[in-house]
C-alpha cells in the first residue's frame, strides 16, 4: 500500500511539475525543435491559405493571383527589431531572385500606415506589402504552419503549397538555400 | 443502511478497526536498528502526516505574502523596474531570493510540490482504508454491555435455548461513504489543477479602441501555454474593440473611484465567421470557443503624428501609455520613430487626463480625460531597434541617443512641438482608450468545481451522519433469560443518540414482553 501511494504521489508530482513549468515558459512553442529554417518535402507541403487584402499603396491583392510562381511571403512590422535586422538581407534576396521569376510579397503586421510606409522607403523594399493590422492573415497561416511570431518568411511553390519557412529573422543564405530547392535552380 | 450481524458469521472481525488508527511503527527511527528503508519510511510518514500538511499549507500562505506586497515580474514588470530604481540597495537582494517572481521561484515550487505529495500520500492510503472501513461489518457484541456509554437490561421469559446469543448492529455507514467521497474529490481537485496546467493556456493582449486582433500566437503580447498546448490549439477568434467607456464617481469622498467599465466588442469565432457583438465588463467575461476573455485593465493611448527632417510623416498612430502608481491615470509611455531621417527619434512622455498645474508640476486630478495634456522629452540618435534584439515598447534605451529638449514640453490636443535643429515635428493629435484582455482556457475548471462541490458534500455527510452501534446479548440466568442492550456512537457528534438508543431499547423490551422475537420478525 505504501508503494502504491509512493507511485501515485510520484506520478501526480511529475504531472504537476510539468503543469507548472509549462506556465512559466517563454510562451513560444516550435513544433520543429530548434530548427528555425524548415524545408517541406513535396507531398508534405501545407496549402497556403488564400487571402485578399489591400497593399500599402491601396491596390487590392489576392495570394491566388501568384499561382504558378514561387512566392516569398514575409510577415513583418516596422516596430519589430528582428524584422528591421533582416530587412537588408531580404531586399538583397529580392534583387537577386526577382529577375528569375520569384515573386516577393510582404504582410505588414499590427502596424500603422505611416510607420509601414516609412519602413518601406527606408529599407528600399521594392516589392508590395499587404496590410494585416489585425493579424487575421497570420491567424490563417498559423493553422497550417507553426507561425508563432513576427518575422516569419514562407516560400510558396507554384502550386500554392508552402515549401519552406524561416520562423525568425531570415538570413540571405537560409532563403537562398530554400529557393534553390524550390525553384530547382542553384543558388 | 444498517448492518446486522449474527453470531453464525465469524465472530472475530479482523477488519474492524478504530476510526483513525494511529499508524503502526515508531514515532521516530532513532534508537532502533533502522536502516535506510526505516529512515525513508519514517520520512514518508512525517511528510504525509496531517501536521506537516498544515505546516506546508501555512508556509504556502506565508510565501504568497511577498507576491502580493511586491510588484511581480509576470503581471507588473514596470512596477519591478520602478522598485529597482527606488530601492537600489534592497531590490537586488529581493531579486536573488526570487521575491519579484514568487510564484515561479524554486522555493515556492518546493513548498507546493511537497504539499501536493503530502496530500496525495495522505489521501491515497486513507482512501483505501476508508473503502475497507465502509465495507466492514460491525464487531461482535462485547461481553459486558453495561460498560458501554448506553445500556439497558431487562428480564424476559425467552426459552433458554435462545439465551447466550448476541446480535450486533451498526448504522451510519454513509458517514464513511461521505469521508471517502471527500478524499476522492480532494484527489479530483488535484488532478483537475494538473489538467488545467497541462492543457490550459493564459494570454494577454492590449487592444486599442477601433482596432481588431486575431487570437494567434504572433498577435498576443503574452502567451503562456500549458505543457501540452501549442500555438495551434488557440481558439481562432477575432475581437474588435468598438468602444470603451469608463465612468468615475464625480464628487464626494469617493471622487475619482471607478463607477463602471464597459467594453463594447465585436467578434467572430473563426476568421470569416458571422460577426457578433458583446460586452465585456470587469468580472463579466465572455466565452468564445472554449476560451474565456476577461477585461483586466484599461488606459489611454495618445495619438501622435511625427514628421522627420525631410518633412515626411514617419509616425501617425495611437500609442498606449500605462498608468503609473501616482493615481488618476497619470500614464507613462514611449514613442519610437525608427524610420525618421536623418536620425531615429524617440520620445518619453506622460499623459495627464485631467491636468492642473500645481506649483509648476503637472498633476492629474481626475481619471477621466477632461483636460488631457502630454508632457514630452525628445531624443534623437540610435534607438537600438535595427540590430535585431527585441525590446520593450514601453521603454526607451537612450544610451545611443541625445536629448533634444532640456525640460519636458507640455502639449495640449492639437499642439505641436518643433524639434530643435530642424529634426522634425511631433503633434499630439488626440487620444483613444485601450483595454487589456486576458484570454484563458482552463479545461480543469469544471472538473475542479464538480470535485469541490463533491468534497463539500462528502464533508457534510461525514460531519452530520453519526456512526453508531447497538449490541444485544441474551444470557441465561437463574430467573430466566436476561437481555442486555448496549450502544455507543463512534464519533463525538453523538447528539441525539441517547434518545435513539432509549427508543430502540424500549421497542426491544416491548417486543420481548409480547413474546415476539425481533430477529425472527426481521427474517
């Protein structure tokens, strides 16, 4: 009986430790361990949810209008330091890959129009961004990929499936590696 | 339920034991030939004793005191910083002891884990014992019934063959059932709490009037998932703050105290789902798709428009300011303009809802925005936002910045401040309220409530129902047969047993005198 009690107590204690330790964690859970740059094998690529919004310039925009092209979709905000840190690398990737047919689209998260426009001017972002002040687009995408924060960069294949992702500040080499796989062309 | 036992069954009842037997074994392992196992057994008995549980419970209450006296990192990080500034010598020591994060401190965890182990270790064996005790038949009748607290004796003309037999009976088994229910329910409460910690989550979000947020990890200011919860488990609702009204008592000694808060919200349960409207008030949360949304705070977000040296609008947004401790919603905040050129701009500010000038110092005399002004200090330089390190939106790191204005500049609504050196302009264009929402999901809540009620019910049963025993013994004497009746209540709560016993004894006597045998009748 004592042994049974000890086992029960130990089990409950473990459960409780786990429960309370969970409450104190940083709050972000990555399903893919510590790897922040992810490549999805074909057949395992989640379908990117469709969205329609307006760009910062006021033009209506749908994701499905990019069908048939590889799209780099970058979630960013002018208020977010990691987004500001990755902005020069992202602009450089865009300059290198846009002529080869890769499209780039930004999703501006929880931002004001004035701040977003100033950011785009400042970093010389040469591709459009849609406004997502309420983060509904992020919500839709979080249902298919573990999108847990800003910035996140997704690479969508011509069939509209998510082929790769960087779940934090992206570097040139990470994006180049993903694009090389998805476009089938070397970096 | 009444159990009646006749002598045909085993007269010696090994399972019969006192209500709360003193545990076997020595009080301390000292002085005996005790090995490691003996010490462990002793430690386990100590830990699971009621005394230690009470001590731990007291320590838990004591440990929570600093949690409510000192600002806590989790719910009031700015308060902690203020404390560090105002108590530079004491604060680092308190921090070492974990007193700014009491409920996450290892020593606090040690107390509650020990308490839980103590409770479980006490409750589980007790549950088994109670289960056994609830099934136990009453013991055989004692030899000398006259020594029992209640007894009666009468002579009868029963035939001698029937003499020498005894009957023992017991009533009030529901008491043990109640006891059992209480202990099981107590375990249920523990499991429910664990369930909530594993599968529940807590999140916070500040929402400015007129804006919408989607319940996704990247849109939450704070997200504390349980061990087995991921961001994908969040309920995919959206909430829009249409309007927030706060009213305050305008006169009397209660002047400035809040009278009512009302947040009018619109929401959808899924993106693209039907739009609904609702109200959030303090202590009147809204349930959306398994999550509960509470209104936990509010404040003002002054709206600023900033143009840089080139004349371009680089900032135009409401900026949430947080009410400080000085009262009447005197609120502090920071405006960061990372894309101003040639240099980044930053402002620290104070929003004063109803401002009066008291000897050259601004004070707020009422929490409503009757005469709103802001007081700003401007900086230019490097905000530190471009090197990728996340920073608080409520703090300005001025280490790489140069102060542009020597004294704080006070602006009324619509007024502008021209920055020196042609660095730009900041305009205070208005203000909107914001609310702070807590989003929680606790699957253990309902089971905990049910178990709590069951525990209370069990406790009531065990308090109100008396367990009592009555024995009858017939002896052959010289003048016929003497019947002895004895009874005792097994608990202190024996009120009413005297009357019950007396009426039972009288009934037995009457039955015997009429020549009937009560046991026969029972068959």
